[in-house]
C-alpha cells in the first residue's frame, strides 16, 4: 500500500476467476464509511491506470473507488470481467472500508455505456441495483457489453433505469461528442426520470483529468491546471452520487 496525502491506494488486487486485477483508492481517514464506487475504464484493454487521477481525486473527496482492468476485446466483449468486478464490489466493499448500502456504478467512454446499460437492465447483472450510476463521456446509441440494445433504443421502447443517472461530458470532446450525453439526458427527462448532466470545458481525455499521448497511444495524467479543474467535476459526481 502507498499513501498519497489524503488517499490510501492498494494496487493489483485480483478480483475474480479470470485473474484480472483492480486498484482500490480510499480516503485515509473517514468519520463514517464512505460510499463505494466501481469505475470501469474505456475501450483500451486493461487500462485501469488511465483512471488513476480521477479515482484518486474522488477518493480524496470521500469515496472508496475500485478500478478494475477488463478486456473489451475479449471473446465475450468483456462481459465476464465486468460481472466479476461487480461481484467483487458486492462481496468486498465493506472489507475496503466502504458502506455497501451506498454504491455507485460508473464508467468512462465504453465503460459508461455499460454502466448505464446495467441500470436499464438489472437482470443482466444478477438483479443488483447500485444507489446511482455515473456516465462519463459515454455513447448511448450503441449496445452495451451485457448484450443489451443501445440505451436510447431501450428507453424509447419503455425501459427505465432503476436508479438516478448522472452524466458528465467534456464540451470539447471530438472522440465522443457531448451530444451523446445530451441525447440520453433528454430521453430520460422526457420520461420524467431522474437525470443530471454536467458539461465541462474538456476533451475526451481531459474529463478524466488526463491528456492523450499519441506516442504511447494512451491517456496519461494531466499537468495542466485547467484540465485538472475541468475534470474535477467528474470526481465530484463520483464522490457525491450516492448521497
């Protein structure tokens, strides 16, 4: 375990039969058990490190954040890994000092698509319902990793999320334009369902407090104060979504 200011971090914990690993970020001191957040990364295979700046900031704001590796390129498109990480959260949240009754399912980019998909179809994740869902820079016009149709299609057909949905998107995102989150928010509001949408002046990487490095084909921690300030909104949502 390493200690960084107000956050304790445990790296490389195995979370299921597949042998995948996750990292846990938690406040170094908390008067009461904080909420637990399961945070799924995007389309890059095994990129839990990409979400480290966001997870660390959310932990400093008062959440226990679990960030698993998973493989969107697996034969089942990552479904098994996502379900195993959910099982770990349900079984181990309290062991990591979190309140198992206050849980947030969250994701960035492709991870957001499946987090919202799980809210629309709890049966796809064993009937489990988190306290809230947070989608960061997601697309909702494509199928999720659990085999469900696109969220927008399902909502139009009458499906409704079982929990509040909170969306955050960079207004300058050229990879997944913010219109995707606007469309989902509009669809949920039309059904008078609980949804919030925050837009911040960031691109697809900046909304998670990172910057894209073309040489590495990977997002890396950002140093620019403007990027960090914009991405902080996502961290605030993760920490506060469970109430």
